[in-house]
C-alpha cells in the first residue's frame, strides 16, 4: 500500500476520512492525489493532509494504480464517462457510491481499452469518519488477488472491511451497516426524549444515552460474546431490564427491525436499477 499511487475522485468527508486513515497507516502523502471541483474543498484537503489536489479528474488519475470514486451516485455516470479515456493504465477502480453496480461502472468506464476494468464496490458507513466504520466489499471477476488485498487494506484504514461473495448482498450490507448508524441514532433520540419525560434534564439524558450506546457497542465488539448472551447477562428475572425488554417485544420490536431492513434493502436495489441506466 505504501508504494501504491492512489487517486480520489471526489474529496468530501468520506474521502478525507480514507486519506487520513491511509496516512496514519504510513502511506506517504505524495502517493495520494485528490480531485474535486470545489476550490475550497481542494484547499482544505491539501492543507490538512499535504496531498496534491486537482480540479481536472483526468490529470489526477495519470499514473494511478488505484482510483477511488467518491462522488455522489447521481453524478457517477457522467464522471465515469468523462474519466474513461484517461484510464489507459487500467488501474483498480474502487467505488464507495451507493446503488451503482459493478456492471454499470464497467460499462461507463470501458473507454477505448479492451476488456472490462477491475472494479471493487464498497458500502462503508459514516463512523468511518472516526475510523470506526464497517464496510462490505465485492470484487468483480477482473480483480486480481493483489488488487483485492489492496482494496481491503484501503478500506481497513477506516475500520472493519469484510468481503462478500455475491454482489446482491451489497443491498443487505446497505440495510444493516450502511444505514445502520441512523437506527442507533434514532434509538438514542427516543431514549433521550423518554428520559426527559421521566424528569431528567435534557443534557443529562443526552449524555447518558450517548455513553450507554458507546459502552454497549464496545462490549459487543470487544468481549467476544454474542449480543443475545450479553442481553441475557444484564436481564435479571423480574428486574427493571426484563420489564423494558418485554415492553419492546410486546410491541413487535424484532419484526419491526426486520421490516425496516427489508425496506432499506429493497430501496437499495431500486436505486441500483434507476442509477445504473
């Protein structure tokens, strides 16, 4: 990774997080380039990380071994089509855009070269901004073992990176971890409001809910114990936690979570069809 030349197309928050993670892992700033149409964003990235920035995408990808596409899904098609003629050295393409399939990317990036480009499709989530993210990755058939390892190291710079054997599972990853932080924020929001109604000052309720989520998350990740067992350990018979859990379950909590993830996965598939034309 330290010898690889990496170009980011799009220099927003997620790209900045990845750049910061790579540099923290020892990748020299001179190996990284970033292209973005916004002058302020380019200046911010250059000042923060010391990487070269470009207004022109084609200029930025010259000599790159990895091109990471970090633009909004709605503009991915024209960006790729304009970029295609500049990809003469056939770099690895890594996309973190939601709803854009490998097939669509390969079609748009084909350019004058023969054969489809090697594409890795990723679904990260927003905690990557704190280098605590969780990403699902899928590689097209053209990706070599060395490129696969390179993509994994790149996404591991901001958290957990797990491979998927079928691209369709990206929709499930989107539903579970891609959109997942919002579910926890919603629960924390509801817990905070409930705490206020029980008489706690708002700031106290906010801090208690936030740190409860932080501590529970660390226990889940670091204890090596499954969630169901951790829940059982803190649920004493006839105690306060049991009363709350029973209230959740009587309201159909598990079924509601399934419905929510089903809806998110279905929408992910719909977006792939709409944006991939």
